[in-house]
């Protein structure tokens, strides 16, 4: 009975048998790929095409740490689906680790672990990071713990990580007669490309060896794959760079042709940019007051102290675009753009929404920065570094404000 009970079963779904650590990791990555297809990518699409929805989402997340109800419901449903799909792998992994023929004990332990995994994906609240950490720690333990059954089985001579399949994915797959890797192409349009890339690396040797009968010896097969791995490690980055450049050029041509034939499209795109800038301003600042002498932006000090310096500097860029829009200031003139930006930056002040304490300001002499800019244009040695140092020194941050 035990031989049948502990028979290896590496299918994605299936309650019988056991599954080793390697194939358990593959099934986990398949879950992550499915998550990208049905949850993460659709969510990103919704947010980036609906500024109001993004504002609702971002404001709730940053200010109250509680996401909108629609997101919580969606997250809960997806978490339940993932847990149901993952449960067969969990029960087979538990059976392998325990080496138990007592099915009641195996099911009890597996069910408890599945509940922990589900809680990690439950609707968010203040304890969400802790629940997520516990969930992933549970999965990590299942991945790393040796099975009493699988550890006694002889190791496969084929099952090694294939870096060529990982780096080359579909290109490697075409050469090695492995059509399943073609899935990488549509996944490039989603966030699922990375887990699928790892799956290709883990399963690559098995796919290639099964589909290629030209290798009479396993050592010859591994030598061939090792050579391919070295090749793809060099070729893949080059293909990515060339592909990115080609895609950028093609996108530019398409946008140019569309806007040439449809001038209203430019206005629509500009309007979208303005909408998202306003979303960013409303998300990060609780109040904005624009006067003739000062541009005041109020932010929660508890958020401010958590921001790195680069993010604090980006707050001034948000303020710049908002002021330019509200004051109808044209920043498109390249001859005066820099001067206008410095003038606006010098008037931007970031205050605490708790007690009006000054949190950030920017102050540099306009003529001084003009002189340094002229030195840069003349190509003087060290002028560029001096210019950027002057800009960076213009920021003054209060990193220890009074908190509520």
C-alpha cells in the first residue's frame, strides 16, 4: 500500500501521492503566474486607465492603511482561488515531509497550513504585512524541508537548473524543440514573465531532454546545455536592448502617425497626464494653498519621515507641475524653462498637516545657478558636478518633525 500511497505525483492538481521540493517550487511559481494574469495585471490596467480609481486606492493606502472595499473583496476572492489551487501541492508536500500513512493527520496539518497561506492573502488591514510574512514563511518551510520519502529516492541526473532556458526562454525553446516556452511572449505583457522565466530554468532540462532524442549520453546533453547557457547569458541582454530600442522607435512612429491623423489624441494624452499628476498631488498632500508669495503643500509628518531623500525631492517636482497648471505657467519654452522652475521651487514649502511645522523647502540663488549653467555649457572641468551639488544643496529637510 505504501508504495502506491507515496508514489511521486508532480502534477499541478492532484491529491494523491507526494511531491518533492523542486516540483513544489514549480507549482508555487505557476500560482504566481496565474496571480499575475488574473489579479495583478488587470489591477494595474484598471488603475492606470482610471485616475479617479487610482486616487481612491492610493489615498486609502497611504493615509489610513486600509484599502478600498472593492480591493479587499477582490483580494479575498483571489486569495481563496490561489489557496484552493495550491492545496493539492501542500497536502502532497506534507505527506512527503511527514512520511505518514495516517491520512487524517496529513489532511489536518495540510489544512492548517493552507489556512495560514490563505490568511496571508486575505483583505488588507494593519496586520497585513505580518500575515503576509507568516504566509510566505510557511511556504518557504515547505520548500526547504527535506521529505522523508523523496529524499530516499535517487536523484535525477537530468533535473538541474538550466540557465540557458531561464535567460533565453522562448528563444532557447525554439532551438530545443520546447514549444511550451512560447508562453513567455504573451506573459511579457503581464507581471507573470518573471515566475515563468524561473519555471523555464527549473524545468528546462526535462523539457529539452524529452523533446530532443539526439543526445545518446546525459553528459553530452549537459555539455550542450552548459554551452547554450553561456551563449544566452551574453545574447539575451543584447536582444533585450535591441528589442527595447526597436519597440521605442516603433511606438514613436505609431504615436506620431496616430496624432498626425487625429490631433485630438494629443489633447487626450495631455489631459491624461494632467489627471495623473493631480492624482499624485491629491494622494501625497492633504492640503495645498497657493499664494503670491508662497506655495504651501501640507503632508502627514508620519508619511514624511518614512520617505527617502529622493522621494522628498520628488515632492517638489509634484508641486512644480501642480503650480504650473494652477497658475497657467508655461514651462515648455526651453530658453526660460530652467529659470521658471527655480523660481517656483524657491517658493514651494512643505508643511506638516499636524501642526504646520516646516518639513521641506528649496532655496538657491537664481543668478548663481545661471552662472554655473554657463560653465557647464562652456565645458569647464568639474562644472557639471558643481552644478548638481548646488541643486542638491538647495533642498532643506526636517527629518525629525513632531509626530501626532
